């Protein structure tokens, strides 16, 4: 939700800031803005509504904004509609019209996060004569910094520290003070921010892809810390204004991983990245035919002690939990609950000290998942985070981290991170069962060898994409789609349905196949598309029967079955197949045709696949 960038160096800042923002556009894309400072001159602000290209055009790709220091923002509106006035940067003084131009104020800033007590702070500032021009919480925080700056002997550190004590909520904040040319100040709580240095220059960003091209050496500024950024240097401070030392971390992702690499969209590139994402994640813990979770911090002795598992996540990551509940319970006989993080955090859950809470998150920044993790920790429960982004808040706060090795995921709709999360948790499930002795050594070996076949089988599905492309073009005009399945197939249906609706805007629902008759079947009419997922041998006939019930009411049936189940063609109008695999791991294969279907339907409808409307990739507000 919103992306921020900053640059302090010797090159022109605006083109670097625009380039960084282009890598963060997935975080929000309803407006964007820059503030750039040329030497001692006041900062100049330019804002534009809509996609980043509007800002790039307005600034002549940054050339119209001279200066080597600057901050930038791409917005996902929270407080106030998407407009030029509400777009960032915001200023501490008055502002007329669109808010672009030379800054006549002491403080100019950009912000990612939510200031929860902004109304109360706004009233306080109004009593002190501040006049507000926008509806944003960011303008409040910028003016509050200005207020404390003027009150406390004109030192940015005191003004920022005092502001951090007064505001409630989350923020990754970047500020420039007119009196302090040559410096950018940043502060952070619960919103992502990284700071990189290279060749006597310093970069700030919400996420790694924005600065990967320039540096791999990054600092992860901690919660409730602020920092002074100058070219090539960063000084970190705590809330008391005392300097603290942080060590930089080396980023391993390669720069090409954050580029489209010749594909039309990031989403299709990331679908094709899946064999590698899954393979890398598996091989990070499978050595010499055995699963070794010691690097994840889970020894077999610790696994043996686990009494139950609660998996907490949002969106697609929650769907991973839904699939894994079947796998873990069946392989290990350990009870599993799967919870939406936004529900879990507010329902006073009953937690047993011997249980393991697993939080699943690609970004590692999802606000609800982060709070769910904190809640579990507050209860003294051991936590494991399955996270893709190294150094993210969730990764830093969890007791143990299992990193998925999917590389940067840019498309808003997740694909490769989802698949890597499944792979990571399969290894957890198999090792948990092995440690608890719920299956024989020979089964253990078989499960591992089946896991190792997933990457090649995903590649095989991808080779056969033309039929799905054809099917997608035929059904791109549909208004309603239903996905049905039982067990793991139900979990896959949830993900297939989300992929469909989030990028193609076609209404779609996923149902446990046996549940359809309890109300939803009344929505089936002539030509309604029903996609049945049929990878679970024991449930196959039951789901086929449910599909046929829909057909009798006019539905057009698409079956997603495993090779060999060709009799399904007697019932379905269209069938797509995936290779056979131990059924516990079938979600990894079944999801791929559904990702392709969602993608090709969105493309056929001419939609912006990588940046669907109203969404942002990293949901840092609750
Ligand atoms: C859907 C999608 C979202 C995310 C959800 C959680 O395609 O990407 O549903 O899965 O917002 O995000 P993370 O995994 O970053 O916590």
C-alpha cells in the first residue's frame, strides 16, 4: 500500500526516483509525486493523478526537476480520494491548487502507512493555526513534524522523535527540511523501508526491487527508529535521539529477477518462474534425500513436541494454509486450524502452549498477519513465518523463518510465491509426520521423491498452455464462474477463483462441491461456467456427480483432472489435465492451469493484468 523512494547522491535524483517508483507501482497506482532539491534551493514538488507514466511525462522523465536529493511516492488511497491535492509529497505550509511547485514550507514529506489518531492531531494543529489543504493523514504528520521542529530548537531528530511518540499507527516516512539541505530524514514503524548505499550515494525504498539495480547492500531500519540520510552515509537513531548501529545485509536476488525478461506481463513471467521458485525452495531444505529443517530452526525433537498447528494468513497465503490443513492432518494426525489473520487477531483465540502458529506471507508486511504473529508471541506461543521477502517485518519478528525462494514477485496477483509457500509447507508436513513416526521410512522417501518431481511437472503443464489460451478467449465474456472441488481440490478452487476475479473482474466463487446444493446451485443457469477440480482420487466421483448436477441445470462444465482420468470427458464440455502426483501435493500442479486461465481471460478482456484496479500488492493497512 503506497511505495516510497528516496535518493541522496551526486546523480540527478528525479530519474532515479521515477525508476524506483516504477518498480513499486504494484504497491499503489492512483497517483504519484516527487519532491527534489537542488543544492540550497527549496524543494520542488510535482504530482500527477493516475499511473506513474503521467508523472514521468509531466517531469520530462525527471529531466525537468534538477537536483541530487529527493523523495517520491506512489499512492494507494486510504484517506482522501485519488487526486492531485491528496497525492504525496505533502508540505507543512499552506498550499494552493494542485500542490505542485517550489515548496514554501519548512518540511516536505511522503508516507506509507496509516496514522490512526490523525483527527485528534489535526485538531491540535488547527488550534495552533495550521490550515489543512488535503484530506490525508500524511499532511497531518508532516505538519506535526513542523510544529515540533519549531518548538524544539530546530533539530530534525528531536522533531521526528517527538512526532513518533505522538502518532499512533504505521509509517514509513521520508522528510526533507528546508533548513537542512543535503539531508533526508526517515522514520519507520510497521511499514516497510530499506536503505541502501553504494558509491557514495544512498537510496531509500519500500521494497528491494526499487534499488536492486543500484545496490545490494541494504539496512533494515527497525521499528521506532529514524535515520539521517546523506550521500553514501546513514546514521540511525532511537526514540531518545541516541545513535544506534545497524549492520547492512547483502541482498541475494539478481537484478533481472525484478524485470519482465521479454514477457508481456510480470504475472505470466512469474507463472513461468514457478518451476525454479518451487525447486529452489525444496532444495533449500532437502539434502541427500532427507528434509533438514534445522536452518528453519525446527529440529525433529521440537517437531515431536508440537501438539497442534494454527496457520494464519490473508488472501492467497490463506489458501495455502487451506490446502496444507488437509496435508498436515492426513500425514501427521496433528490437528490444524487455518485462520484469516484479520479474524484471528480480534477473536481472543484459545492457544495451547505446545502448539505452533505458522504465519504465511509473501511480502512479510501484511498488517493483519503481522498483528496475528504478535498476538501469538504475546501468548508465548512458538511461531514460524513462511515469508518471501528477506528482512521484512514478519521475518524479523517471528521466532523461526522459512524463506520461500521465489525471488521478487511484482505482479499484484501472486503465483510463484503461492507455489513456493506450498512447497515449503509440504516439507514441513512431511518432516513433522516423520518426526512423529506417523508413516514408515519408505513412505518418507517416496514423499520426498514425489516432491522433487513438482518443478518438472509444472514445466510440463506450462508447455501445454495453448488449449487454455483458446478456452480463455472463448469464455472471456462470462459474468459468473464457479469453481468447485473437495478437500485439497476445494483449497485449489479458492485460489483459482481468486485469480479469476481479481485480475479479470469476472464474478467468481469457489465452493466445496458438496456444499453447492445448500443454496448456491440456484445461481446456476444456462451457460454458467463451472470448473471442477478433480485431482483427489477418493473424491473424484463425488465431485463429478456435483458437476453433473450443475450440467443438468444448464452449466457448461470444465474439468481439471489428472492424466488417465479420461472418462471425465464423458461429462465435461472441456477438460484440461495435469500430471499425476501423490495426491497430497496435487495443489501445486492443479493451480497452474487456473493461474493461466485467470491470466489469459484478463488479457483477452484487455485488462491491466499486473495492476488490477483497487488492489495493491502489500496490504499494510488492516
Ligand atoms: C492474491 C494475493 C493476495 C495476497 C494477500 C497476502 O493474488 O496476492 O491475496 O496473497 O494479500 O499477502 P502476503 O502474502 O504478502 O501476506
